[in-house]
């Protein structure tokens, strides 16, 4: 994979908001990315349960999807989210880090269609799933 | 006819209810989101901060920050709307903790780049049943008519 794409992917994973949430890039391949986010009490959505807020899970999946788009050969080094739908399947287990896997399942000249899955330690039961559309090239 | 309550009593009660809901969600504090209340109308405010940036070149807000802002606004509006009537009828805020609805799904429509400045959002509960609710939320920055993002979410209501 060309270095420019790797750089673009690293760049996205290092964005201020991604950094604030402690995200780290684990794997990147053509049109595919895995990002992790550690458990953090500041990201709790409900004090009574200690479960991470959906908004933080959504940010992780959005970032993983952006990296997947940027690492696709047809991406052209820039992308923006057009639409993202998240299904919250179950609460993430408090104390466990989250991992989001995102892939481009179709890329046209102007749009990348992505799918993403977020899991905690129990990888057989997804915490959330996402589908979305991202711009390709200049927005 | 019942004498109207003193305005400070009414305000204290409503603020206490709002605070009780917001305090349940640490992530609201992490993002720095505040709520402006006028009667039963809530406006969420996301004050700009450098850590919310997702595109340093434009620069633009991170889509994840925008999504979280919209989801928090929808959730608090739904919980607020659900509890409002009872609290106003009783004249007291029930003892917490309040049970919050759970997000089933959330779909965000990104209309334009979020600028590096404060953002505002208001949500509307389109349907609120015993078990499920559907909420629409809109966010803008400088101009109320030029939304930069909108979203629709479905929520599972808490069992009381």
C-alpha cells in the first residue's frame, strides 16, 4: 500500500477529537480499518450503569469508516461523512475497550459506502453496527 | 382558583429536573454541552473547543462530535418531555435517579461542515409510546435556517 494512504489513515486516527477519546489505529488495509478506544469514565452515558455513551461509540465507528475510505485506492486522500446510521445492539460492557472494524463495501467516483461493527471483549456479540455514505475526493 | 406559584419556585423545580437528567450523563460534561431552557423548550449548546476538531485543514468539527451532540440533545429532550407533565402536575421533582431511555438506532445526516464555533440543537419528539419513541433533532451554528446536521433516532423507553 502506498505510503501516502498509510499517512492519511494515521492522520485521521490522530485527529484532535479522536485523540480526546483515546482512539488508536490497530490495522489498516485497502478499504479496511480497525480502531480501538479504551474504556474511560468521562465517556459514560449513564452514571447508574457505567456504560459508554452511544455518541462515543458512534465517533469511533465514524473515524474507523473514514480511515477505511481514505485507505481505499480510489479515495483520493480526502473524505467527509454524508450519512451514518448506527444500530445499538447491546450496552458495551463497562471496563472493556471497544474495537471498531470498518470496510468499504462499494466505492464509486463520488461516494464510498461503508459498513462497520463495534465489539468489546466478547467479539461474537456486536455492541453496535453502522452503515454510511462518505464523500470521495473533494467534498 | 388556585393561586399561581411564585416564579422562583417554578424555575427552581424545572432547573432541578433538567439538572437531574443532565447529571446522569458524564459524557455531556466531557463534551461541555449546556442546555438553555425557556419554559419547556430546550436548546442544547456545544461550545467550541479545539478538541472537537475532526478536519484540521478546513477546519471542521469531527462527525463523531456532531453525532454525539445530536444524540445527547435527542435523549435529554425525550426524557425531559416524558417527565415534564408529571413534575408540573405534582409540583415536585421525584427523587432520582431518573431512568433514561436507551438509543436503539440513530441516523445522522451531515449537511455541511461544522465550523469551528459554537453549535446549537433542538429536538422534537415525533412519537412517544409506552415502549418506543422516535425523535428528530436539528443542529445549526450561525443561522437557524441553515442546518449543518440533522438526525432521527429511535429509543427504548425505561420501564417504570
